[in-house]
C-alpha cells in the first residue's frame, strides 16, 4: 500500500485505489488498482495549446500518491451529499 508522497512513473501499474497528483502541474486524478498511470491530461492540454516553447509543461511522468478512497475528504463529502439527496 503506498503512503502519502510515494511517486510512480507514467506507464507503471497502479498498486492501490486512491487520489494521485501530477508532480509537474498539480492535476489530481482518481485511479484504481490495476490501471496504468496515464500521461497527465492537464500537461498534455497545456502542451497542445499554442504557447511559447519556454512556457510548455515538462513531460508528465511522475504521479504522487495523495490519499486512498477512505481518507479522501472530498469523497466523504460527496457520499454525505448523496445520502441527503435520497
């Protein structure tokens, strides 16, 4: 089980469900066990826009583990909202 701050390379297999953040740009993405760490959508979009070469994001290759599903306060909040709606 990864701990907060552990890093993983794009293309490697996700070891545990959780919230991960792209180290270069800060984009957060929820991934599940067995998925492959993707290239960062945010970095890719920024690099596809017409920007100066100096302003482009570095290639996204590092994902950092933030929290698992049980520890994610945003996930808990959305579960509470679902119960209130019912």
